[in-house]
C-alpha cells in the first residue's frame, strides 16, 4: 500500500473478450467506489512495437497473409507514438470498453502470433518485460487478476516481483486443461483470493493460503447477466430468428490435447449439428494454442457446407452473447460460460470433451465424449427437456459490489506464509 493514499489504485488487465464480458460489473463497481481508482491495461499483438521479435518468434498459419498485417500493425504502432491509442480504435474489445466509458491506461504489445503452445509461452515471457514497465509507471496498490488465461501468468509474475499485492478472482476452480495449472499457480502468487463457490475456497485453503484472505463472493458473470437485456431481439445473420429454436456452438481448443484430438472433437460437434438440422450460430474460438487449427476448420466447414441455417461470427459483444446464450434451445461445445452463466439462465447445454472436466456444474449440463452420435443424442435429450430453472449456485448478482468493498478494505501482508490445512 502507498502510505497516505486516499484512493486505492486497482489495476485490472483485460486481455480477452470473455474477460471483459464477465468483468464489466467489477470495473463499474471499482469505478463507482469512493475509495478506489480504476486502472485498466489491455494487450496488443507484438507486431505493434516488437516487430522483429514478432517476426522471429511467430508461427502464423500463413506468412503470405500475416506479413502484410504485421507491417500495417508496426506502422500503426509508430503512428500511435504520435497519436496515443489512435491505432487501437479498431480493436474489438477496446472499442467496446471505450463505448462503455472505461479508460485505458496502458496497452503493452506482447502477444506472439501463432496459436500454438510455443507462442503462448513466448507471449508470457515477452509480456513480463512489457508489463513490468507499465506497472512501474502506473504504480497500482493492487493488481486484480481474473481466472486462468495464459496471459495472466505474465501479470502475476510481474506483480509478484514488484511486490504489488495480487487479488485473484475465480480462485480454486478446477478444469481439465493447462488452464487449471495456470489458475493454481496464480493462487500461489496471489495475496487475496476471491472464489465463486465454497468448494473453490476450500481448494484455495488446501493450497496453504491464509483463510482470512480467502473469500467466497460468487461470480461477477452473474452480475453481468442481470445487467444485460436478455430479450430475444432480431435476426442473426439474416436468417436465424432468435425467437425460434436454434443451437449455439462455442468450442475452444484444448491446449493439453493433440491437434488430431482437437480436430476430431470439432468434427464430431459439426457432424452432430448437421444432423440436428436446427438453425445454428457458431462463434469463433479463443486464442489458446490450437486456435489456428480450430479456426481454419471452422472456416473451412462453414465455407464447404454452405448451410443456409448456419451463421458464423468470429466475435460478438458480451450483451449479444448473453442474449444468444439465454435464448438458445441448446448450447454445444466446451465453453465455461455454458456451465456458469448457463446454469443461471437455465440454458440446456452439452459439454464436449475434457476442457471442463471436474469443473463445478449444475443440472443444465450433459457432458459427453468426442463422439458425434453421443453429442447428437445429448442435444436431442436437452431439446426434449427444454429450459431449466434458474440456479443461483454461482451468484445472485451482488458479487461486484462485494469485490469492490473487499478491495477497499483488505490489507494482506506482502510476504506470504504457508498455512496448514485443515487449520490446527
């Protein structure tokens, strides 16, 4: 803490569209709290300011199409030194944040292009160097890290070595990929732990964390749902009426599985979707390792099948996504939003493969293997069942206010001590 400071400066990294969708209520709560000051840091591709590093280390699917983009990015990065953030206006997440009234205080460029394990690891390494500089400049009192994305490892390492207290949101969750290891590693760096459920808090304590700095607060995603207009509005892609039954597909790569396993899972999902013959909205995957392969297959399938009742969209505004999730007859894939937000919305969901293995889930979820017939059968079962009752297991809509109050009052020691579990 900074002695004599009247308002605590809370630095929140927003590096991914899903984080922004879920953390908007937290940003608003921090912004509105009289004892807190919000600082926001966003991420850019390395090509903007680290052109030759990006060229040397990137592994794009096609150099022919990537190189012109890299050159344009570097030119925009240069122009950005003259007109700060002007070159960033086209970025999807930043556009939405500016529209919603959130300031951007730093935009380090460190994301290496490629969507493979090596580029994820290299992005973390480059990110540590760039984020350290920004943290020293902004001098926050706390860094608020969400969940388990690989980019957040760079934030945690940078803050830890600068002796900046870390508040970790969604601590203690379990899943089935490298994300779980990242999440638990951040827990060991963090000084304050915010868990969505009591079970997650118990896992934090099992890792030797101090119980007086571990809180069960629910999920801010539920706050975001309650603040959104969830009424079905309009037609998607010119053909899909949100007021009639449709499938919502969101399937991410699994970083701990091979390319062949990821492709087989997606092939099975698409095979099941084709046989169901329902209108379908397909949303693009995240940027984890394997995204290049998964993205290519999605685009190829969409272009090849030319199904008139299928609409593919790479990114979607959080409010629109929640509308799509709320009104879908069934959600299919491996997104955590189907478990957490889906439970509160009562949306029937089919989770495919291992990405959400062992994660807390409610009655709205059926989990199946990477088999087209099993996926189709589960979809048909969910369609027959219909909507589920609202389940408040992950929160009731007051999480963001609780988080802001904790940030305004908590005072953890910077030197962590291991606490035996159970407490003796």
